[in-house]
């Protein structure tokens, strides 16, 4: 479904991605794990068009989408949920959701989608008229994910959805991701919480300073001694 | 009584004494007295002085304010009175000493206008109530009594029985309101809004014919600034781009109409309406030319660049290089007004009509824009550019669109402005114009139409009506802005967004158990 080949991205003076190649099959959850500054978020931002690639190719459904404008990529069905619960704080929950469906023009479809999100995240329904900024951290993350789903993406890019959340909430978020995947959306999941990510993912890539150093089935990666030592902590 | 109680009151009296001295030195006291006398309907001719009674009234009000503010909220009544007494006495002594100096000036016949342009002997005499040597004592007595009065007022109004009384009045009023609402017949409810608009429409039709050209001029000016405010609000308030050179677009509209519809320097005489249209287009073209290179900038940088742009346009209009084309520093005179169905439509009444109609139209367009998909996109861009992009908003197009639409409003207002004045020159398009429009938004309330109207009235209408303020305009302006920012940081009439409830209490309650009822459990 998505095929990235030899991607090179500069972030200011930093050569953030140095020839990254990876792929994703339809219906998969692929997780990218790695330490801070490994280039995970850069990779997501490049796929969604927020950062330009200097070399390499991003292909999506056999179409070259490298360096396409972000709004065009959204229309093609790739939606990113940015890192750090970035919701529109001065908009109500409802308006945030409607904003997620910005590329959708069919009002009926938007209303249906909102209903669907309220069914999936009942707390958002209860808070629909509240300003996004007044929600709690967990609620904001749910809103960010729900907003991403509003455009009915075929591929969802999640950037550290568990960041700064309590363990109970983290578990709920990962349950949600799994259920989103079960209903047919492919997911690229960038995570620091490697343990949880590897449990729900099908396949995994390990990034280190802009290069992919390990790839394989999630279960395999979970067993890999290097990963255990570097990302899971020796237990 | 202990020192802790005396010293703050003493300081307060001293501070207000100095404030009053400054007021006297810049003649502000006479101006306020004049305004007070106008409030009571006295007709004061420009340049002459108000009745001495109004000066007394002003000083009493001043003293009462000192007494009110000196009495601490949580003190006992006797303490309050004592504090006010100390402050009032201090104030009186300070001004009494000052009076001695002033009196000496009068006696020796010194004219200080060489050093303090505003301080005429007549003003000093008015401040001294024309009583010469005993005026220090009069002031001392007046301020002490007034301060005590202020304190007494605070004690009475803030007492429990008084607050109970106010509560009673409030609930009674609400009851009456509810009753009235229940008793209004259905047709009033149904057509009430329509009737109200009809009434306003009728007023807008007949008032300009009745109230004379001066009021038409003031209303027209306020109306033009409302249009300008709406335009700038699209750029600053809706799409979040801080723009400081807005007058440049205003100039585009004004000069287009001037160049195309005045006998000199080109004599094209295209007619007002086509010129106005071209003026709007020119403003939009300018916006595109400015917008394309600077779209990537944000915040302070954008403000600086747009500021420069505004100045470039003004200096170009004024430059020797373009004198043959734009008329140079002398500007363009004799701009012809509009015609309607072959009839001249350019009396002051007609201009008021035009401006009011354009203003209503602008408000309508603005309201539609605000609630549109584009309006939502602007809000998103303003809040978080990255996330807006991630939801599929085209940043460049939307920002540029906001700039162009705002510029179009400015071009429109500029065109009407030039034709109404029958003149435009570089001085009509100074940086101060841009600042004024931005101030209207800040004082009135960003993203709020009633706020913009109120702001335009406060900053452009009031100074016209209260001509006495003129010399103190910047002082009052600055003071007003400072007070506003402290007491009403969101503007006089802040924007309210429908469909939003502030449910803080509820939120706090459930925050203890995060995730409860959340997700698909």
C-alpha cells in the first residue's frame, strides 16, 4: 500500500533521514520505534507532505506522492495525527471533529461520521460543546485521533499517541488503535512505548539516527536481544 | 491609629495630588470641566471657559474617587473613614501648596505659557475658583469633605443591606423580564427582529436628513472605520496574520478613485462607481503582490514587513518621482462624487446613505465568511498551522484569500473616503491610520462586530464629538488602552462564540478519574 524507498530528508543542518526504505501492506499496523531524535516524526511528516524529501520516493497505492502538498495527500486518504495532542484549543470538540472532515464536502457524511465518533468515544459526545483546550490530556488525545478518523483515512499516521498519558489511558489508546485497524484502516504507529506498540503491531522497524537498523515481524522484534536491551529495558 | 494605616493613605493622597497637579499643568482639568458642563447641556463656545461650578463638581468627583479608592474593602467603617480623611487631607495640603504657587503667578502677572503652552492665566483662575488667596483653604476643605463623602458612599453601597437591596432589584428585574417575555404576543416574537430592523432602517433613512451635516460627517467617518475594521479583522482576527500597514490598501482605493475621477492630474473622469470597483481591484492586486512573498512569515516578522509596505506606499505617493502621476505631497483635489440614475448623489446625506449601506453589506459578508468553511479554515490556520495542514487545509491559499478580502474592504472604504472628502493626499494614509484601525479592533474586541462598531465610535466618533479632547487625544488614547488592557483585555464587547459552553466545574469533577467513560470500553 505504502512504499518508501531510499528517503533522505534534511531538517535544517541535520541529515535527519539517511536513506530510509520501508513498506506497509494494506490492513497492517506497522510500528516505527526508536529513541528521541532517531527520525520517526520526520519520517511521518515527510510522508504526509509537511517536510520535503531531498532524495528518495514515497509511493502510495502505486502512485508517486513524494513532496506532494499536504492537503492533496490528505485527500488521497493519508491522515496524520500529530505528536503531542495537537487539537484546536479554541474550537469546541464538535468543531474540531468537523475540522477533521475539512476535505469532505458531503454534509450528511460528516454528520454520520460525527455520530460514529461519538459512539466510539462517548466522552467526546458528552463534551461536544466544550472548548478543546478545556479537555483533560486523555480526552484531548482521543479527540486528536477522532479528528484524524473524520476524513475516513485509508492510512492513519499516529505520532506518539501515548505520550504523557497515564498507564490506564495508554492501554485504552492502544485498544482503540487496534479496533481502528480491525475496521480496515492501515496504521503507521510511531512510539516510544515500544513494548505496547510491538504487542499490537504486525510488523516493526527500528530507527536509529536516521537509518533503519532492524525490521521484521513485531513478535520477532519483540524477542530481539538488541531491542530488549535498548528499548524495552532488561527485565 | 497605627502607622500601617496612615502611611498608605498618605501615599495615595500624595499620588493623586501629583496627578491633579499634572492635570492642571496640561489644562486637562478645564477640559474635563467643559465636558461636564456639556453633559449638563451648557453650550460652551470653543476657546471659552466653563462655569466655575463645573470645576467645583470635577474636583468633588475627583476627591470622592480618592476617598472611595483609599478605603480598603475589608476595613471597618470607622477605619475606612479615617483612611479617606488622611488621603483627603494630604491631597488638600498638596494642592493647597500648589495653589500658593499658582496664586503667586496670578498676583505677579507672570504668563507661563512660554513654558507650558496650555496653562493660561484664565485656566489657573478657574482652577482657583477665582478666589485668590483663600483658594488653598477652599481646596483643602473641598478635598477632605469629598474624600469623606466617597468613603461614606463606599460604606453605604457596599454594606450588606445595600447588596441585599441590589440583589432584590436584580431578581425583581429578571422576574419582570421573564413575565414580559411570557406576555409578549406571538406576533411580536415572530416579527420582533424584523420590526427592530425596520425601525433601525427607518431611523437610518430619516436621521441623516434631520440632524445636519456635522453629524453626517461623524457618522460617515465612524462607518468608514467600521468597514476598515471589518477588513482588518478578517486578516488579523480571523486568519491570525498581524498586519500593520493596512492603510496601504486604503490608499490604493482612495488613489484609484482620485486618479480616475478627478480633473487633475489625468482627467480621466471615469465616473465614481467604476473607479470604486477598480479601487477595490487595485487593493486586491496590492494584497497579492505583498502576500505572495511574505506568506511564509508569521507574527512579529510579518508585522514588520507589512509596516514597511505601508510606509513604502505612502512615500511613493508622496515622492517627487511620481508627482506627475500621483500629485505628490499636494495630493489630488476636486475628486468627483457618485451619481445615481444620472442624478448627482454626492450630498453629505447621500454619502451617509452610501456608507451605511456599504457598512451593512460588509457586516453581512463578514458574518457569512466567518461561518463558512473558509472561516473555519482560517481559525484552524490561526491556531496551529501544522495541524491545519494535516487536516487538509491549504495554508497559502487561505492566508492569501484573507489578505485579499481584507484589502478589498480597505479599498472600498478608501474609495468612498476620497470621494467624500473630494481630496486625498499622502497624509490621509499615514501609519497612524493603520494603528487607529488596529486599535479599534483591540479596544472594541477582535472578531466581534458590535465590538468593532463600539471601538470605531470610541476612537473615531467620540474625539469628533468631544472636540475639547483634541489636544489630549493621544493622552486619552494611551490611557484608555492601558486601562482597557487591564480591566477588559478582550475588548469592550468581546466576541462570543455560539455552540460553546464553559463547563469548568463539570470538567474538574471528572478529571479525578481520567478515562472514565472514555474510549470504546
